[in-house]
């Protein structure tokens, strides 16, 4: 995977033909961007080699951009998700837990030792930021049971902090006190919801069929779980997502005011000036 303004995935970099084709793709992207007046910075370009052995990135030849070598990175942040070169998801989980701890402390300050907001409101603030980050990143990653248990522990600790519960309180009563659901169960629910929405469209259904053949991936397991729950899937009746192949050429007037003409804008501005003059707001401004 190459990270800059463009992303170019590659299935297997250990074979020389695949690496050669990826190098050709990098050169083609660089030539296209140069043709429209942009420059692909070699210093900001990152390459990620995914392989179960960490020593492979030292023996695999590096890619290059205009003669400058691109170092193999250990981690790459793509669409808000931290991906490591061994797909262990440890950096992603560590980043999530570190950020969730900061959110927990910030939301706890809203309590002001009983003189601030209610515990329910503080927990809502925590879920709106910390839990939302977890539910965005975790459903697409193949997290281990220990990593999911760590995220559940952080979520329960937040409930105990806000509701002033003992640190050794049982799991069930702790979550029932705040009306919460384990974060691992919500991750599974979000992933199943993704699969359900994809399966209801024709284009997404093809992706679901592809994921069904990947049982070792996280979404592949969710697809098989979805098929076991809903054996007779409904007909994919939702319309396909429209794709825009190109942007129409438009003038600056249509870009700035797409829904009205210049005369309408002039009349609106004139009415606004008359209102400001008549109401005495000009002197206040």
C-alpha cells in the first residue's frame, strides 16, 4: 500500500512481477499528477509491506519515486485506521485505548465532583467520542479476543468512573446501572449492519460474495454469521449507488451560486443592505 494523495494496493509483494507492476502503477500516477500541475512528494509517500515475517521488509527491494527510494513503513494511517505491517492491529488498539483514556478524563471533569453534569450526560459525551471511534475502526479489523476484552474493560471503567461504582463490581450489574451494552457486542452488531446494507444492493452483494470466500478475515466471519442468521436473504432491490465518472465544466458563477442566478443574488444583497441601514445595525457594526 502506498500512502500519499493516492493509494495503490498490492496483493503480494514477495513476487517480482507484482512489485514490477506496482512500480509501473506508481510511475503512471506520478506522470498523471505531473500532467495536471501537481507533484507527488517522495518524502511524504509511504509504502507498507504486509507479511507475517517482520524480516521480509529488509530483504524485499524497495519501491522508488523518480529515482528516490521509498522506505517500508511499519504502520500506516489510512482513513483513520492504523494498519501495521503484520496485521496484528496492536498499534490501532493501543491508539484507540490511549485516545479513549484522554476522553474519559475530559468527560470526568464535567462532573466537577458532583457539582457539574449528571453521570448519564458524562457517559453520553464519552460514547459520542470514544465509543464512536471504536465502532468506526474496530468492525473492519480482525481483533483478537484479548484486544476486544481490553476495549470492553476500558468501557466498563468509564461506567465505573462516572457512576462512582467499585472497581471490582461485576460486569452485568455495572452495565445495567448505566443501561449500556458491551462494546464488543456493539462492534459485532455494527459489522453485521454493514453486511446487511451491502447485501441489499446489487453491487454490494458482489462484495459480500467475495467476503464469504475469506473466512479468516473479520468481515468474512461476519458474512458467514449473517448467512447463518438470515439463511434466505431477500432480493437485492435497492438501487445501485450512482457513480460520477467526471465533473462537468462550470463557470465560477455556477460553482459559487449553483441554485440561483446573479440577479437573484444582487436582489438578496440589496435587501440585506436596506435592512441593515433601516434597523440601525450599521452603527453597531
